[in-house]
């Protein structure tokens, strides 16, 4: 991904959500919400969840949950898939961080402002 200035990042995230990637990765690893029967584009609900599968809602509370197939190519023992509650406006790390605080070595130093926010 091309480098962005802090001002460009703030403008991008205002439209696409915290930690949302750009260039060829735009809208990748996001959870979108659509209005049934509408032709409006989807609203970004959460960012940074790579391959959100098994998406479901908890019947009593309506809370959204999914299992994520985490990233590849970081070794045989990394990174585990996990199940998580998906919160509106939540950021779950991809592509910059995994399992919360661990920076993806392939993007080392690109987004230090996101450390600890996943």
C-alpha cells in the first residue's frame, strides 16, 4: 500500500473507518451493513476482520458475532483464528496488527498510531 500523510489517513478513516486499508485493499476485511431493498451502498460497520465467516447474531441481545480466518504466511504457529463480538465502529487489526497488539512484520512501522487499538 502506498504511504499516506497523517492528514490523508484521518480523511480516509473518516469515510472508511479506523484502520481501513486503501489502494487495492480498499473495503477488504470490513463488515458491511445493507438496507434490504435499497440500492444504497453498504455502510461500514467494522474494519480489520479478515474473512469474517460464520456471521451470526445473538438472538436475545442482537449482538453480532463472527469467526475470522486470520492472516497467512506468518509461520505454522501463527496466527490463530478466533471468534469475536463485532461492534459498530470496531477495528480488529487487519492488515496492520493481529491478536490486538502484534504488528504484522510485513507492514512494520506503517501505522504505529494503531498500536493497541485492535
